[in-house]
C-alpha cells in the first residue's frame, strides 16, 4: 500500500493511493462495517483503522490487513449514501505520511562518498542526532526559507517508519519492526549547524523535513537495500547513490537504535545523505527562493518541494 495522511474540507484522515485516487481508510472500513450490520461500527473502526497514522500503525499487521479489506470495499463502492469513500488526488491535500511522529532519529555520515567529501573517516558507530515534529512537512508544502541564514542546503535521505514497539531488536528480526518507507529531505541551515559542535540548531528549523510522497508499506518493499536515489535542483542532478552504499543498513539501525531507546509505532528514522550536498560543491551552492527540489527513490516514489522565502 501507499499510505498517506490527507486533508479535505478541514478534516485530516489517513488514506491509501490507488491509481491516482485516495481511499479514505477509516471511513471506508466504518461504512463496510455499517453495511454488514455491525452495531458498534464506529467504535470498531476507531479502534482498528483509526483516522490518524500513528494510531493506525499502533494496530500493527492486523490494522494493515483490515485496511486492505477496506480498500477493496471502497473501490467497488466509491460512494455509499452520504459517505464519499474515494477522492481524486487533486481534490485533497496530501500531507506527510506521519505528520506528528513521536521521535525522529537522523543518521549522519552514512554514505561513503558523503563522508569522504566532508573530509571525515568512516564511523565505527552511527552518528545520530534528532529532528522534531515541527520540522515535518508534506509533498505539497513549500520549504520555508527563513531570513536567519543564506546557507540553506538539501540532503536527499531514505526514511523508514517504525511499525511496532521495538527494544533490543536483533538485526535478523529488524525488518519485522518497520511499517514502511518514504523519501525525505533533511533541509539544513549549514552555518547554524556548524557554529557549535552539536548540529541540532541547523537541523530543527520549522519545515526542514519534507517527507512523502507517501509511505510504501514493508510488505510491498521487502528489501530496503539496492535502491537508486537521485536528487535534482531545478532539474539539475546534484546527488545520486544507491542504498546499498550505506555504511549502516536499515537492519543495523533498527537494532542499534532500539538498544538505546524504545522505538514506538510512527517513529521515523532518516538514514543519511550521499555526496553532492551544496556545502561540499566548488563553489558552494545554496538553495534560493523558487528552487524546485526533487528526490526520487526507486520503488518508493518522488518527493518534490519548492523553496519559498519567508519574509
């Protein structure tokens, strides 16, 4: 499934994209139950296919399977009474798949070519920092460029979303704890990042983590290695790599991070950027107002956002 969070007429819900249409998962499941004569259809739908992504992911594989049932029902019953179960993508606003994650772990120096261009050695352990929910925006949002700096940089990153509580997970079992995968851009204010030893202040500016265009569930993308990733700015290629080039794999990261902190459904991990960032180019190249940044990850999709100056 390609899962999204979407808004329509002021209401935010979760959905699945099927053939350029959006299936309202919660409403479809509730309507199906009502048509089956279930007396507590609303309560059952709220529990098993809730309208928010974090709540849905907490339901684990059971909720995933029920969502598939809801999709099948909706595609043959697109409107039932007053319930519109399926919308054209153009009729909704698509947000980040997980708009309010509890935790966002970011991994630095995880591609060999980026480590070399930054003049560093391969790390023995993952370089981990944090971003927060205030940074998350979706595929139809602009990247806000605040007048606090002129050094706005891009970082193409492959992201994964935790699907069930994880603590001290082995690498062998790690992928069982991943709900799905998305494309992300770790937008960075470079001078803020570099003015202290801690990177946090350059990484946590509002709107600095575009994510999307959806979350591909892990039952459809079973192997996160070997995926081509390309970033362009205004059509010009700036970054290209393959997730096989990661120093620390998704499996390793799940195991490593779960040894430090309990991972919860909806937590996000962005797995590092390859070579070609603006700060390492000669001359250095920064994003500017109006630039269009597109990131494509094989078997996942393409995330495109426009930079917009905030006055």
